[in-house]
C-alpha cells in the first residue's frame, strides 16, 4: 500500500488498465493455444479414423480378391476374376496410403509391410497357381471335347476303306506278277501299321505307341516309290499309284493328323478339377489370408487405442480451455474490481476529505488542513492547498493584528481629542493665566504624566531635550509608543 501511495495518479491508472489488459491478453493467449491444441487433437482423431478406414478397406479388398479367385476356380468363367483383378490394383493404392498415414509409427509401418508380403505370398504361391490350374482344367475340358469329337467320327473308316479299294485295284492290275502283288501286300501292311500306331497313341497318349505309325509311314513311302517300277510290266498305270497316294494323304490329313494333335493337346492339359480341389485342400492359401487379415486387425486395434487416447486428450484440452477461460475471466474481473476500488478510493477519499476541509475553511476555520494520504497529484494538490490555507491564515492574522492596533490608536486619539476639548473649554471658562505646562501634560491616575499623541512633553523655562524634557532626559515610554502610532 505504501508503494501504491507513492505512485503517480497516471501511473496508477496505466498500471490498473495494464494489469487488466495483461490478464485478458494472457487468458486470450492460453485460450488460443488451447484451441489450437484442441484442433490438433481433433485432426489426429480424424487421422486415426482415416487409418482405420484404410485398414478396413484393405481387409475388404483381400476378401474380394479371395472371393473372385475362388469363384473362378469353381466356375472357370473369367467374369468371376474381375474382383480379383480390380482388388489387386486397389490393394497397392491402399497400402501406399496406409504407409503415408502411419509414417511416424515404425510398428505400424512393419504391419503394413507384413500385410503386403502375406498378400504377395498368397497371390504367387496359391491364387495364381490355382487360377492357372483351373485354366488348364478348362483347356483340358476343351481338349477332351475335341478329342471326343474326333474319336467318334467315321470319316477315318470311310477314307481307309477307299485306300483299301485302291490297293485292291492295283493288285488286280498287276495280274500274276507275284513280286508286284507282294509289294502291294506290304504296302497294305504298312498302312495297317500306320492306323494301328495312330489308334494306339490316341488311346494311350504315349509317344511310344506312335512308333508303328512312324515306321509304317516311312516304309509306305519307300514301297510306293518301288511300285512305280511295275507300271511298264503290267496294266498298272501311274494314275493308279497317284490315286492311292492321294487317298492315303487324304486319310492322314482328315483322320490321323487331327487325332494325334487332339491327343497331344489332351496330354498337355492333363489337370482335372479334382487336382485343383486337392490344391485348395492343403490349406496354404487360407493360412496366408488369415495371417494377412490378422495383421490388418492389429493395425485397426492399435488405431482404436490411439482414438481413445486422443479423444481423452481432446476432452482434457477442451476442459482446460473452458476452465482457463472462466478462471482467467474471473481473475481479470477480480483484479479489475480491486484495482478500480483502490484507484477510486485513492481519488474519492481525498476528494471527500478535501471537500470537507474546504467546507470547514469556508465556514471560517482556517486551522483545518486536508489529510495527505498519498504522494500523487492529489496528495500534492492537498499539500499546496494546505500551504495556501496556512498562508491565508497568516495573512488574515496579520490583518487582524494591524486592525487591532489601528483600533487602539483610534481610541487613544479619540480620548486625547476629548480631553483636549474639555481642557480648552475649562480654560475658556477660567480665563488665561494658567501654567503652560498644564496644557501639555496630563497626569494619569497614579501621578505619571502621559504625553499625548503628536505632542512632545516639555517643561517651561528648561532646555528642550530628547523627549521634550530638560537635560536631555528621555521621554516616557508611553511617549515613544504614542509617537510610533502617530
């Protein structure tokens, strides 16, 4: 309080407003940072929800890919692979987004990496292999259908009957040429070997079964060339040999070659749907996919824990902001009230006391002084007013003293004038001749002469000294006082 009394009034006002404004500024700063922290917490909560959404979408994409792959394995229709193919591209985007969102968490980054690796293993070790096997099954089914169609055709029998007929015609034209007829029989045997090898390969699918066909075809070409030597020695003509050759080529083109090709195609696609089912039963694909989904659940669980923590932090920040706002406002109001009270009291009390003192002084009490409660402008004003009052009191005292002296002098002059007037009247009545000394001296009661104001006391016949007395004797002190008042 002593320090407050010593402050200037302007300093008090500036300090009071400054403290209130400072408290308001501090409260505003605290609220600002609290709101910014609240916004950051809200953003982190939204960020966590986004991570959970990405993880859930990754899980959904894995399910779509697995469902599409299984649908294709069951049906063999490419339309069922659409979710698998679309999910494969979408999966890469989601993993990249998840890594971007959780780049600040090494543990979450490792989980995203594990999910991606498990998906790649499932895709390379299971899904692609089963899809390829199912395609083989589909191709094998098509090959079986073509092989079945070729096998049940009768065109081969018809064409081979024509070959036999050509051989019979050639044999008839050779007549009794036993060497030629034997050559024709050998050619017929070569054709039989070719047919037997072709049918054996179609039944077994083993390349060894084709050996009779290969050998027979080579012998057939050799013997057919030798048959041309018998044209000149028999009715056989080159046209007959050409017809036989053309019939054999037609049989090979329409029967043998398609049959062997169908069987080879069937051999290339030996996978069956049972083989695919056996691949799925080993459980590798399910294990990998379950592991990937478990990692995704771990990501979600971690983010859910973070949501709880960040939500609690958000609520705590919100409560802190509210409490700080309320407390700061109350403190600012309290300090403002205290400061306003002190400043008002520092102004009102001195003004009231000054007003009371002025009222007393106006009533004539010049001894009243203003109490000095502070050293500010109001205190200085009180000091100066007290000095003014003291000076005024001294001046009035001097004036009153002077007035009293003047009144005393006036009374004495009036008395002297009255005495002189009486004496003159007595002299007129008694006539002249009295001692002149009696005209100048009046004896007071007690026998002491009193000199009147403006007159010197002197005695007749003696030299006039100081004070009007002979021999230089000083006058009576009353004479000096009378002379000062003159």
